[in-house]
C-alpha cells in the first residue's frame, strides 16, 4: 500500500469513529427529531451532483422551483412535460424525501394556449379541471401536498385580476373559482394536503386578513383546504415584524389549518461581485433562526422550506437587482451563518 493510500484509509477510519461517537447533525436529522419537514426548492440542476448530494443530505422535502407549474408541465393542450418532475420524484424517493407540488392555479407561468387561446369561460374551466385531474392524478401518493392556488390576492386584500378570475375567467365570482379548484384537487388526489399559498402574507395585514377570512369560510363550508403556505421571501426589515408573523401563524393554526413556510429566503444588498456585508449576513442568520423558531412553537406549523439552498442557484439576483446572498449556503456550497442559525433553531429544546 502506498503512503497516501494508508493515510486515506486511516482518515476514513477516523471519520467513521468520530461519526459513530458524535453523529453529524444535518438539518434533516434535527427536523426529523422535531417532527417537522425541512424542504428546499429544486432548481432542476440534475447534472450538478454535488448539489444533488447536499440537497439529499440536508433536506427531507423538495419542491420543483418551476417544473410543476402549469406552463412548464402542460405547455400545449395535448402535451405534458412530465419527465423533469418524474426525475425529481424518483430522486426524492431515493433520498426518502417528501415532495410538495407547486402549483395548479396562478397568474404567472401559464402557457399561451391558456392565456391567449381565446378559450370561453366554460372551456377554460374544463381545461383547468382536466389539468388538475391529470397532474394531480399522475402524482397521487407521490406528491403529499399541493399549492392549489398561488397569489390570488393583492396586498390590499382584494382579489387579483387573472386569467382564472377574469379575462375571461372560469365563470365563477369572487373566491368561488378557488373553491372549485380545491374541490377538483381533492378529487384528483384525495390524500394530498391542499394549500393556499401567497407572499407578503406572513404577518397580519390586509392580504393575510383576506386569506384568513377565505380559509375560515372554506373550513366552515367543508371546502377541502388543509393549510396556508407562507412564502416568506423576506428582507432584513422582517425582523421588525416577527410578533405579527407569529400572530398570523397562531390564528391560522387555531382554525385547525396547517402552516407551511414554503419559499423562505432573506435577500440582502450585495456588491457587483455578489458579496454582502458581514453585519447583514449575521442579521440574516438571526432572521432565519427567528422565523424557524416561531414555526416550531406551533405543532400545526409542519414544514419549513427555503427557496433553494445555495446562492449559486438563487432566483434573487436576477429578480431583485442589487440583492442576493439570500440562502443558507454560499455559491461554493459553504454553510453561512444562516445555516448554523437554522440548525440551532431545530436543535433547541422546546
Ligand atoms: C420563481 C422561480 O424561482 C424562478 O426561477 C422563476 O423564473 C419565476 O418564479 N413566488 C412563487 C414562486 O410562488 O413560484 C416563484 O418562483 C417565486 C415567487
């Protein structure tokens, strides 16, 4: 045996001994102990094996960042693009991860045949029902929770004007089109947990009030809704809103609904090379920890999911110029203080 091989063997043995004494704690190990899910959006970079390995090591839930949206998965009336989703579902099974589905009804990333196809309200309703039945049905038993509707309210609490509500809409007023969608989703997969998902609705405000009222009404009338997804695309200023975020999570769970934190990231200012200040990186870590700790206080807050896990593939820099560094690991996959803060929050005793 060469000297370098001996050293390699020795260090492998040492690692084995160390890990049997003090097993490495990953996010998913700690989350499992707490009985919560820790998830990430999957960017679809299936050729980056380091990325895939880390994702499987750290998370026990995954959600496609784009592949399950209407346009990507159903680009033409008679054509579906299931392959990327099938690949993700197989990856998740191999890594014992749950899969969240995102999303059936949204105003963005719809295909042209829906938005510009000249469909009548009746045709549009039939197309949506068929879409939900086909996609929901295909992944029945494989996708455990679906965002049925995404971002249907404006920040002032009124309903967003979308191709589903209007132009020409599926022919139902107010929140009725969402009610229908939830019923269709339940038919497609009776066991999937069904969520309404939105942004800027983490704290108590006009938008989250409107969502709360709809959810309460749905619960009262037996419309099949199981939870509210709080996206949580945050800025550091959210640190001043934590009491309000907690109050909102509390009131939702008091309705008997689950809360999933679905798209957590904390964007901070970066320079031209993508670098953020140390103090912002520390403040970001605190915010990640605080949001996770709030969720962990409520047994019905059952999932904490970040919108990606490495700054290498975050949507933030291309969406919010001047901002970045929003996730747990840096672009070289090195853990940032935010990663440690999330670990600590998960490890903390109740
Ligand atoms: C974003 C993706 O991250 C981007 O890759 C894509 O270009 C646009 O959509 N709220 C949502 C997500 O519900 O679907 C969005 O994802 C981010 C905001």
